[in-house]
C-alpha cells in the first residue's frame, strides 16, 4: 500500500471513500435525493374542466398519447395564443394506427410508449395519457376478447349480433387487472427513465342509497372514474399526486382550478405537502414541476 506523503493527499483519499463503505446497497443521505426527477400525477374531474388544457402546459417536450377527444383543446386559439410552443409536442393518436378494433388498441398504446422510449427518449421529458376513460374502454374490450372464446364456444350466434358481446362481471375484473398491470409496469419504467407521467381521467360520483323510496340519493364520494368498489382506492396509490380539476365562471370569465388536497367527499392528495395551496388557480404544469424540484414552500398567509 502506498502511504500518502502529504496531509492534502490523505484528505483527498478520504473524500473518495464511500461514507457507508463498500456495500451491495446504495445508501445515501436523504439530502442527496433530487425531488421531481420523475413526477407521476393523476388529474381527474368532469368534462370541460381544463384537464387537457393543464396537460398542454407541459410544453413542447411532451409525448402526448391521445386516446380521447380532448386534443381539440390544444388547437383552440385560447390555448395556442397563450402557449405557442405546445405545437411542437409529439402527439400520437392511437386510433390513427388502425388497430384491429378497440381490443388491440390497449396493446397499441403500450407499444407506442415502448417504441418512443426505445427510439427517441431524448426528445421528450413528459408523457401524457389523455384519457383514462377511453383507455378503460380499450382494456374492457381486450378483456372481452380474451373471454369471448370461452363464452361463445359451441354457441350459434345470429349474424346481426355477432359483433355484439355482452360485457359481464368477469370482463370488468380483467379490465381492472389490466389497468393496474399498466400502472404497476410502466410507472417504474418512467421513474427509471426519469420521465414524468400525467394521466387524465373523468370523475366517478358515488351516492348513498336513499333511506326510503322517493328520497333523493346523497353524494357520498367523488373519485377517479375507474370501475369497481375498491379499485378506485388502488389506482391513486400509484401516483405522487392525485388532483381534482374544477372550473368556475362562464363565458369569457372562465377560471380553471386544481384542488390538490382530498376531503371526506373527494379523493385526492399530494406527496409534495407544503408546496401547493389547496386550490391552485390557472395551473401550469411546468411551473408546478419547478416548484417540486425546488421544494418551494407555498406562500404563508399573514
């Protein structure tokens, strides 16, 4: 072993020694983590409440998976005049890839993500899936396709109904498993690739059963629009932030808002506590991401 000849050389050698020794695990201080390297978010709400508009504020370095009908929002003058650079985002409409029916469209969505990550991942930082309701339709049709052979084996079907397949409980169970498979498979991939992922979804309102016939049901919970009694609680667990979109006003005085905190009536929440106010007005994706990266605390009221 070579003995250091000076104190300076000794100090330099000590700085090169890992703090926790040579171990098979990557131990490091919490302060060494970089927040916002991969932001996984879900924004849900009613139609026309600014979900696609918010996604568009992710800017030109966005891979936009369009499987819904919201893309017109990003082409409207009200949006393009405010965010002109958005026209350079990469957009793929799964329906234009001519999948063999909506069953194959689920596979094509996954294949589009795989292809982009494998061939031009340096051209985008953010991935948007717009939106989960259509993606669920892809999943349930795929599930129906998988179950059809067993249901119709040996049965004679009339020509007029051979394209109609009744969706049963088993199909919905597989749909739930497929959506959970997608999130469980791809969110770690996005994290590893340091890509941000934003999924948009409609909302689902759950009502209490009326006490007696004739009474109006009362709203019990508002949650992301996924099928199943317990599944809506499973889906949010995959996301860093689950936010609810809102719109107030009307005409030329429309204001889009995002509610970042949940309540007894509303599913929601954030892993970035103390950064965002409960209601964020005119939300901008890139600006909110910068606040996460800087761990910028929300302003305090005086």
